[in-house]
C-alpha cells in the first residue's frame, strides 16, 4: 500500500496557490484602468484644486505603472508617473511632481494600497488608495506635507473611464 507524500502535496498546493495569487493580482487588479478626477466630489487643503487630472494605472509584473496627466489649479501642465513593486522600496518618480522624486508602494488588500512619497530624502505625502466594490470609484486620501512645506489633507475622488 502506498502512502501519500503529505509534505510534497502541501508544497505543491502552496506553489499552486502562490501562482494563482500572482496571476490574479496581475490580471484582475481592480485599480487598473483610466481614472478621471471628479473635482466636484474632491476636497483640497490647501488649494487650489487641479482644473483636471487623469491617472492611468496598469499592472507591471508584480507591481504597477502609474501615469498622471492634467492641468494644475494655476494652469500649468501636470505630467508625472512611476513604475514599482509592492515591496516598500524606493522607485523613481518621472516627470515633474513638486512633492516627490521617489515613491514606495505597499498593497494593503486586493482593493487598497498605500503610496508614500519622498522629496530629497524627506517624506512628504502619504496616499491611502482604495477602489469601491463596484470598481467604478477610486478614492485617494492624501496627508502629509507638500514640497512647499504646507500641511496637506486632500480627499480625491476619481471616476473610472
């Protein structure tokens, strides 16, 4: 009579689960997509609010790629982004972001993440990001100190396009 190799079965099961979780995280991330800022539903302290903003989020291996474009409250163009993994390591911010030159990403749950920004080695803004259950709304709670030294407490609401 053959006895099943329990340790081998458990290792195979664990590997299968890890593979499925990795594939699911890459292919079905509810944050992926094009998101347009709903200025009317958002609050900004300090202001002024951006005139418009669009964020594009896509999976990139075990992490994500983010591109942000728009028009700032003073009419200047906004264009910046980053690519990084959810490992809390510093990733370079490209383009012009007055509050950050690096970002660190952390996944809190399948529908929420935290991004921590730094400028010249000093922490500036922390974003708590979550997607609604229906996948149509992306909420970003921002807090910290911006590149100008002002205390920030913003709540941004984005609609999926």
